[in-house]
C-alpha cells in the first residue's frame, strides 16, 4: 500500500468517526466543563437548576451531566440575561417558547393530515382532483 492510499484510508476513518455524533440529549459534560463552554460560572448553573431553567441528567453517583442541548439552553439563558431579563422573565420566555414549539408541531401534524389544495375527500375516503370532476 502506498503512503497516499494509507493516508486516504486514515482520513476516511476519521471522517466517519466524527460524523457519528452522540445523542444531543445525552449528558456528557461535568458542571465545570459546561460552565466554561458557555462562558458562565458553575454556581450560576446550579442556580439555574434550582430555578427550574435547566435540568441536567445525573450520573449514578449524583454528578450533574450536561448535554449539548443543555449547553444550547444555557447559551440562550446567557443571551436573555445580556438582553436585561431577570431569571423570572427568562423562565416565562422559555415556557412560552416551549408552548409555541408544541403548537407548531401540532399544526404540522394537522397540515399533513389535511388533503392537499385542489383535492377533496370523497365518501370512500379517497382524494379526488377537482379538475377531474369538472371534466366529467
């Protein structure tokens, strides 16, 4: 095997290994690493948990483990704090965003169940094109 083909093989293995990312909800980071990654202090993360803004998973030993989703939420909390909101305001914003997302999901489901425009349901439950009905 030549050096070039060996390098290409190693490069392929690295690429495929990095493409397999862990579940974004899996707790991977300890509190000090998570705090450093989001530019905060560990005591702030503890406070956010106490106030119900974040709920990291716990290891069997009880250690907090923060996921990538948790880190994104912590960054969002940081942005809202920078915008001047207090923790109560942030809790309200996050709750409203969650309700909004739930409603969007529900709307998407309803839209998928509706017949497409220009089509209507017949008594047999099958869609019929309005243009086909007009030509009869």
